[in-house]
DNA sequence: CCTACCGATCGGTAGG
DNA sequence: CCTACCGATCGGTAGG
C-alpha cells in the first residue's frame, strides 16, 4: 500500500528539541495556510517568509515540496483524529454515528483549520493530481468512508438500522452532505450551510433507524 | 450585480472571422484544461504551447489572465446551459426536476469536460479566492441552486410535493450529492459514484412527492 | 499574430 | 539554520 512512502518524520526522536519545535511550528502554519489556499499554493517561499525564516532553512526540514505537503497531511490527520474520531471511539452503532457527525460539524464550523475542513479542500484539490500526496489523501478519505460504513453496519447488526439499508450508500450520502456544507460555507460565506447539512444527515439517520429504536 | 464586468467578448461581431475562430479554439482548449487541472493551473504559457501558439499571440486575445479565466467560465456556461438546462426547459414541476438531474448526470458522466463537471471543480477552487472569477462562479452556482429550488416550489404549488417540505433544503441536498459524485469519480476513479448519487437523489425525490402523484 | 524581453517567483542546490 | 545562487516558468510588455 504505502510501499514507496518513506518515514514521514525521519529520526524525529533523536533530533535536538529545537529542531522538533521548529518543525512543529512550521507544520502548524503550513496546515493553516493549506486549508485556506490549498496544498499547492503552499509555496516554500511564502511559508518561509510567514515564519520569518529563510527558504533554505525551512527547506532543510523536508528536502522536497512533496515531503512538506505529506508532512502537512499527517499533521492535519492528527488533528482530525483528535477532534472527530477519538471522541466517538467509546460508543458504537447509531450513537457513535451521530457523535461522529456532530463532532465533524463542530470541527468544521469552529474552524480547527482557518479555511474549514482541511481534507475536504485537499481531497478536492488532489483528486486528479498523481503522486504521494494524492495517494495518502485517498487512503485517509477511504478510511473515513469505511469508518462510517462499518458503524452503520454495526448498527444494522444490532437491530438499530433496517435490514434493507445499504451502509455504503448512506455513508456516501453523509460524506456528500458534509463536504457540500464546507464548500457552501466558503463560496457563499453562509455559515448556515453547516446547520442545513447537519439537519439533512440527522433526518437521514432517522429514516434508516428501525421503528422500535427510533429515539436513541 | 455585475457592474464591474467588462464585456466578455469585446466587439466579437466586428472581428475578422479568423480571430473569432482562433478565439473559439483557444477557449475550447482552455475549458478542457481547466476542468482537468483547475483554472489557476491554466497558465498562458502551457495553453499557448498546447495550441502551438506564442504566449503573446494568445495573450493578445484576452489582455490578462483574469480575462482568460472569465472567458473560459462563460464558454463552460454555454455548454452547461446547452446540455443540462435547455433540455428541461419545456417541462415543469417534478418532471422537470427529474430531467434536470438526469441531464446533469449525463453531462458529468459523459465528460462534456474531460475532467468532469467544470463548475464543481471551479467553484471549489475559487470558493475562497476573491476577484471577478469567483464573483461570476458564485453567481452561476447561485442561479443553479435557485433553479432547483424554484422547480421544487413549483411542484409544491402544483400539489406534487408535500407541503411541509423546504425547497431550499432539498435543493441543497441534490447539489451536494451531485458534487460529491463528481469528486468521488475523480478521487477514487469510481464511475459508479454517479449511479450511487443519482439513486440517492431519485429516492429523495420520491420521499418528498405526495402519495397520489408518487409515480410520474 | 510574432520575437524578444522584463521583474518576480518557483523548487531546489552549494557551501558553510 | 544562513547567504548566495541555479534554471525554469510565471504574467505581462514593447515594438513590430
């Protein structure tokens, strides 16, 4: 799968503390910038001047632009896991599904990244741009899709969701509505889009729920 | 509204036929390239060499990159109107809504633009990039949203759609599913995404239809 | 529609 | 982590 992927953080533990701190500061800024203007518009020169560093000084931390982009993706992933996936990991079934969605909207609306959901932006930007960055984003989006799918399937096995429902189809619909909310909040400067999408998702979940379990 | 917009095709009718033909050829290529890699990656140099023209020769047709991008948006709009909106203009209500969706999926799946729906890509790319290009894309996307909304409201007035339904909400859901299909077909190289989204849209339309009209 | 050019910026390197 | 540099490409201009 990731057979060509070199270690993303080479010998991080053995680096001097100063280097690690700088690296963290770089990636924090990189992720914020990329969420606003895209991973490709994230040029080494602009990032360096935003951090008051020399281009080559910053460059030395990564060795290539692609490596910088990949590192930014990993940094964003950690934030996503922290804010969206982990809080829901103790639950299961429909309660987990609802919490995943709730946390996703909080994460997107509270602008954990200043430009909205990092992965919505990145996966759209790289959907047709071959390379390691695309491969990794694709893998992460697939995992998110599979997590939703598996959660729905679990709920089905527990009798919370009607048997005729296709978990893949519903997972697709949830992802579609969430991404569209992110996009509309940016294009139309319409924060209400998040509420509209969340409402649509919750009522879709109600639809697939079995009668006896329809309330929690 | 478009008070700052200069005329997009200045004195087109008085230009010599050769100039018009060249311009058309440029825009056709520009739109195709932009659908694949984005309106910003559409550089004058690359477009010129793809057309075996000099940079400055191509440049003379537009005067600025922004004008080239705006012209590409208009060219794409004409294709969209031709393929999606016009075919449905004779119908009304739910039949029109279904035909609009059907035509949209045909347009996206048959790759009227080689990279998929031009406007899905462009509106995502420019959702946070101020300027004339963004303003125009925003206007066109808003019109498309309003067309869907108005069609649903018409259907409601004709008794085809239940009174409790919010046309805005449903229009949002349709647009979300369509865009997500375009995105997934690119990221996952999964043409089946179109069918999944179309299915979701059609069953959503069935849900909002009143009992007596539920079949056509 | 062309050649020839401009300053700015890109990703990246040499050498310290 | 720096200065100083590389070739390539960007949008755009001069002049024909």
